[in-house]
């Protein structure tokens, strides 16, 4: 066998903390071969990121790495900074998650790319510029020359991540370490980024380490996989072995917990009850032509114009008792705004929201507060949405104290304890604070707080998006079980189409504030009609290596257009578009193609 | 940028007006007047004096007259420093104060940024604790202690090195000679060095932990490039915000330093004018100070936007 590019032996990463020493990575041994893609899977705290930060001398000052990391036979650990810098950034490069914070905000894209090239290869400026343009072209950045003069904040998330990849590729590395390169990105953008990385591997023969929590992403990319948990590799092997014949219980559990877009349920987990068993046919909520516009100031002194940002632009739907409506769409499609406008957390611009036959437009002040007994919301970031100065007991009790003032103190306490038990929290933790809990536990607190008043409608706004797969699966189980017990309706908002498939009876796909498709879940996932829905579903990676390899990678060519451009909503109906960004445009209508299956008008493919 | 600057300057006009009005009426509400401390004058002479300065008119009218003169750039005569107009007093004193203040701030910026950066790079090591300890002392010891102590040590006793006697003037302006400036500039700069170095250390520590500094290091860039090109610029942002008002304060002089070192600046006018009810003088220095604050804050905001391209002029 040829000599590996990177050989890792008895590798450990340790951190000194105030209390003790944290062993973040324990006794790791593996090789990375020429042109190979190695996937490192693990949940938060598994040490998967610290592993390579340690190998390249990038740990924070309280961390240290021991053991051996050899690049083409040359030991990297313990090298002085100056010698390490000959390898780091030139032969071994890194891409980080969150390209907004990972790029220097006050330097142009061009400057940041060229400094890497000029530090390592001492090429003249003109030559460096030419090479950068070539690489930007390779990662398919349009108008590369203009981009070179732009700052990171002027680019979209997907473009920034392409710049990161370009920056890491420009010196012609042997090994590219990508740490969660697509985690914060929308699925269609993720698909584009993965495609670019696949091309790099094929065309430049660069070996890639792909660190990810997403088994689906790994399945389609990696030749070999290492599964990490709490600093240790629990299982390693070829991708097919790990996915189709996992040996370790943790790997099996992880694969089972992972929601899959091609399956309506997870093995061994709670399933969505059919509507007939939980709800009545009674319609609880009717939303008619709801619009939420935000005025956006464009241009500056002395002439500024105010343009409406159409966050939600004419959305109608209804919700029955006990029904879960999934709302999916990419960032900026208006899914959160829609839910908040329905709940009267923000003012709507136009349209009607009718709740149990009552138009909510007329409600003000105290009436709205009474309404909260029937509507509750669970937010994305469980820690940030709880008051850090209140005990979890106080947080959970608060809606009860406000909305049911007739209860005595002990009754409130009893209710809180009962609800804590119900959501899987130890009632004895009632006096603890949010920072003492993990993300999953805090989300249970958030759910308990929402459920305590026994609402008729719960809005879950990306409620499981920030959680690790196994925790996410537990929270999804909890939500499904609570629904079958209490029979509440739900609006489940998520950018993750796979999770929505597990929890929603019907699914609404939003594109720039308008519905493009609305149908029951099986129709949406198995028979999507709108090209946008199709692209979204195709972009979601499945934790099945063979399926992923065989997949035709259809990606949306363009970026999401600016929502201030009135033409944007007509991206799929170009035949009706008036070519003027300020013109009043045609709005695609919803057409019922089958019973209960609505699709927005679009040009034939 | 220019439309933004013009808009800000125009926006400052009402602010200035409010400051002028508040100062004017507060001065007049305060008991006593500019001529009360003098020996008793015969009523008709006092009446004439008051009439000459319009003090016999209602306050509203006095204010209107003052504003009218102000629009012509006339700050009026000083009530106490006879034969001088306020404009003349400021014209003489301001350059002296400004020269001291500017020297002090330049010294403070250079030393403060350097010390803060060094401390941040050696976070939680002896160097860091040493610099921050000194900075703490610099902040806590007031100038009315450092000024006389330094004057005593360097000016009166002098230092004796290798058989050389080393003296600095303990006071006086001497037309702004370099030797005369050393002690007052040092006294003015010390607390500023301390404050700036603490600001820089704090933000630098944060920036050094940021993702983009990690990226820069992962790119294999040499240390000095990582620090100067990637980290320092972002770390200076809080200093820029601080410097706007700080420079305004230093340029318009310090009562303590100017009194102790006997420097003919405008710092003492604030207090002397207020005690003597020298209405026009107080108004003059307040307007001067307010204008500095407004302009320097604008400069700081523009500088901030130049350092951080994410900030837009809005």
C-alpha cells in the first residue's frame, strides 16, 4: 500500500480547565490515503473538530496534543510554528463552518485569497491574481473579478463558503480538511457545495477529510468513515461497511435516529398518528391571503426610497384540530414570519386569521393575551429563549401564573412538576437554571412551558434544528407522543425536510413568501409537482451510500434572488414575468392537481 | 460618506442650540452676577454698567441678543478679564491647551495600543498581569497626585545619573518649549495610556479567539501578519469609539494640569468663569467644547466605518 498522506497514531487532545483536565480526543489511530475522502461523523462533544485543530497546532492556549501526526512521513506535532506554517495552509488546508465569521471581515476576498498564495509560493501579484480567478471559476463563483474586490459580508452564505473552499484550494493542497462545511447552509446550497467538493476530489485528486454530524452528507461523499463519540473512534471502516453493516451500537442508534426523507418513520421511534385517531374534522384555524410586508429603506441621503419586503405575500391555509402542518422552505422564505403573524406576535399587513370561527384582526391587548392560552410557541435556540435568571420551574410556571390566575401556588407547583415529568425532566430539578442543562433538556423545558396551559395549537419554530441527531430524535418522539396524548394541532416549521416528513400530516413549501406546493406528506415527498419542491427534495442527502452515489445531482443553478426584486417570485414562471424589478408582477395561482394537492403555476420543465 | 457627514453636521445644530440654551439659563438662574463681588458701586454707576452689558434687560431678551451676536461669530466681551473679548481669550488659550492635549493623546494612542496588544498576546502570563496592573494604577491615581509628584521629582529635586544632573522645568509654558511640555503631557497621557491599553487588551483577546484569526493561522500565515493584518484592525474599533469624546476633553484643556504647571490654556476658564459668573466666557468655552465633541464623534464614526466595511453610513 502506498504511503498515506496523513498518519495519525496514539493521538490525544487535552484541555486544562479550571476544574480538571478534559480529554477531548482519546488514542486515535488512522490513516488518510492519497486522493481519499474520509468522513468523520459524530455529535457535538465527540472531539471531531478538536482532532484536526490539534493535529495542525490550532488549539486554544489551554489545549495540547500528544502522540504522532505524520504528513508524508514527517512529524507535525511539536514542530516550531515557522516550520509548521510550511505545511499548514499550503499542503494541508482547512475549511470551517460558518464562513461569515471564518473570513476576516475587513479584508476583501481577493486580499485574503492572495495572501495565502503569496505567503506560500512567493508568486508575483499579477500571477497570484490570475490563479485566484481560475480557482474562483473552479468553485463556480460568477463574476469572479468583481468578487475579488468585495468584502465577505457582501456575499451570501453559499458564496462565502465557496470562497473558503477556493482559498483552501488555491495553493494546491494534498489534503483538505472540511469541518462541517455545509452545516449552516440551506439544502440546495449544501448540494452545490458538496458537488464542488466532489469535483475537486475528482479533478485535482485532493484528499478530503469531511467532518460532519450529518450521516447523509457523509454517505454521498466519503470512501471511509470514522464514527466518533466522546473523543473516541467507536467504529471505522469503508463507508458501505459502516452504513450497511454497522457493528457498534452507537452507530446503529445514530443511523436509526436519523430522520430520512425517503422514509416516513424512524426505526424504533415514535410515529405520527393518523389524523383520524387524534383529531376531529373540526377546522381550528383559517388563514386567508395573509400578508406581512416590512418597509425597507433603499438608497441614502438625500433621496431614499422605501420598498416593501414581502416576507409573507398572500398565504392561505387551514388547520384542523389535531393536525400538524409542516412548513418548509429555505432561509428567507418567510416561514417564521408567517407563524408569528398567525400568532399575533407581529402585525400582519393584510389578510385574515380566523381562529375557531373568530377573526383575530379585531383582538387587542388583553384579548390577545387570553388567546395565548390556546396558542403557544417553541423556539429554535432552547438556551437563548429561556430567561437565564429564572429557574426552569419559574419559566414553566409563568404562562400558568399569567393565564390562569385562579390557581394557588401549590396547584401551580403540582402542575409544573407533573408537566416536567411528562416531558422527561426530573421534577426535582425545578429550582435549577437553564445553563445547568444540555440543549436537549432545555428544549424539553421549552416544550413544557408551551404545553403547561394545554394549548390547542403549538408552533414549533425550528424547535429541533439546533440539536444533535440522537437528541433531536428524542425531542421529535416527545412531540409526537404529546400530540397523541393531548391532541393539539401543530405548525411545525423547519428547514429540514427529513424531520418534517416524520412529524407533519400536511406539508407547505414556501418560496419567497408564497406557497409553491401544499399537500399531504406522502404526496409531497413521493409525488412532488413543483420544480422547486423537487429540487429541495433532491438536494436532501440520504444516509444511504448507494442511493447517494446513484443520485442525479440536480441543483438549482441560481442563487435565491433578492426578495426586494418584484420579479423574484416568478423564478419558476418566467413566461409571465415583466422584466422590471419595480413592476407590479403577476402572482402565480395555486392549482389543485389532485384532491388536497395544491401546486403553484409554473412553466413546464 | 459626504452626504452622511453633512447630515450629521446639520443634525448637530439643534444639539448645539440646546446646549447653549441650557448653559445660558443655568448660568443666569445661579445666584449672583458678574459684578457682585466688586466693591460697592454707586447705584447709578452700577445701573450704567449693567445696562452696558444688557444685564438690565429680561433674560429672554439677553438670550436673543446673545444668539444674534453668536451668529456673527461674536462671543461677546469677558465680564471679568477686562479689555478682552471671549474670542480673544480662546484664541490665545486654545492653541496652548490643544497642543498639550494632542501631544498627550498621540503618546497615549501609540503606547496604549502597543501595551494592550502585548498584554493580549501574553494573556494570563506575567507580562499581561504586569501591564494590566500598571494600567490599573494609571487609572486609579488622579492627575492632581501625579502632577505635583512628577513636578517635585523631576522639576525640584531633579535626577542624578552618572554624574549628570537631570532637570525638567517644573512649570511655565515658555512659548511651548519641548522641555516645558514633557511633564504636563506625561501627566495628561498616563491615565489615557492606561484606559486605551485596557480597551485594546480586552478587544484583542476577543479577536484572537475569533474564527477568522483561526482561519488566518490555518492558512499558515506568519504570526506578525495574523496579528497586524487580521486581528489589530478589528481590535481597534472600541478605541476609536472611545477616542472621540476623549480627544475633545483633552484638547480643551485640564484645569488641574494647567493650574499646577502654570500653563496659559483654556482649561481653567471653565472653573474660573463659572465661579465669577463670567457668563460670556463660560458660554464661549462650553460652545467650543461642544463643537469639539460633536466634530470628533463624527470623525470617530467615519473612522469606524473605514475600519469595518460592514458598517454603512445610514
